[in-house]
């Protein structure tokens, strides 16, 4: 039944019949006949998780979405790493043409606090602690990918750090995402990680958790050269280090500057050990500007790795000021 809800949730604005549901269920490794699908659908109807539209089919309800988000949390362990791998594969940015799909984090904050929010984020977007100074900016009713910005809110799309994984993958460089964390900054230099959550064992995005837990001090890192920013720890094969450094410089020339540190072969980086024939890499979190909003008392809701978006359609943050 949860697999059926997943299928319906992928197309929330479309009525879906039992035949189409049966076909899509195979993608989830569930083989059910149309008749069996209809049997389970009746149970979902009774529980209020789906709404019937005659012979046309069903749509998922808000109650169904809540059930889907809360049930079987054990099944979601590893959900984040799976999403990272999926979006990495789907990224197709062409650096020569400066176009193609990158990954966006999508955040929302109150429209009546827009002026203050822009002033808070301005120095962050000029700092080393952002993936890119290019963003998507939308008002209520407008869309960022598949998401519609709710009434009274501003939608902000920031480049997600997983975009780096996708770009490297297309260049033949495998990247292993190990941890999302809080990185301590002293005298403008990365000092150490003060908190870490493994992507492998998490059902939630670590950076979203750190923001809501009040564990960051992005404003301090930017204004006072000492604070705590969001970052992630990744591993690359030793044989790719030279190529990674070259690609990192190339990315900077195209407005993507999220790679903070690249370690030495088989040596710890910021006290973090690496695997055999691996090197560490620290990448800044794409949600650092949003963390600064929370620190300044501006409430924000974020979803990391929210959608794919054409890089050429992004605008420079300074154009919003």
C-alpha cells in the first residue's frame, strides 16, 4: 500500500488508474495485478489516504502524504544516500555551454521579511561558504521545478552541493558522500568538524537537521572570521586527485566554487580518516545562506536536493539587491 502511495505521490496532480499504478509499481520492485491493486486501493480509500474519481482512478490526499512521510521509518534509512546517487546521475551540466541540469535546494521564508533576508544573505553569497552566487528567486504562486511557492512566502533555490558529485561522475570521477556536518571556522580557515551525520544511516538530510537545531554560526564565520558553517565530507580515489583539482578550478570559472578542501592521498583531512587509496574532500553546504536567515530570526523551511534546474536559468544573487 505504501508503494501505491509512492506512485500516486510522484504525480500528485494527476488521476492514476489501476493499470498505470500496476505498471509503475514494477519500478519499486512490486509486482501486482490490476485486480490486486484495486483491492489495496479500496483499503486506502477507506482510510482516507486516497480519493476516488470514478473509473478514472485515484489521487493521493494530504492525509496520504502524511502517512507516507511518517510510516516505516526503518525503510528510509539510507534514503538520503540513495537520493544523492539518483540526482548525481541525472545532473548533466555542460561546462562548455554553461547549460544543463544542476540540483537545487528549495527554501521558503516570509515575504514581509524579504528586505531583511536579502541583507542577511548578501555577505554570505560573497563568502567562500556558498556553492554558487547564482540562485532562483520566486514569489508566491510561481514555480521552482515542480514546487509551487506558497502564499505569503518567497521561494529561494540555491545550488546543492550534490551537483559536484554529478559533474564529477560525468567526468569519470566517482565521489563517495560520507557525512554531512558542521564545520568550525577559525581565522577564516576550516578547523575541524564539530558534528557529523552519516548519509548512509540517515532518513533525513543532515544539513536540514543542523539548521533547525541551531548548531550553525554562518554569520560569525562570514563577519568575524570565526563560526560554524554547513559542509560535507566526501572521498575520491587517489588516482583522480590531479583531475579533481583541475576540474575544481574550471568550476570556479563557471561560478561553482563549493570545493573548500582537497586532502592528500591516504591521509586524514580535518581529523577525518579516509579509506585505502582515497583522499578526502570538503564541500560547503548549499544551505548556508538559509542557515544565516535562521540565525537572524527569519524562519525558513528548506528541502535539500529538491529538484533539477537548468543552470543557465539561474540569476546572480546581487541582481536581487
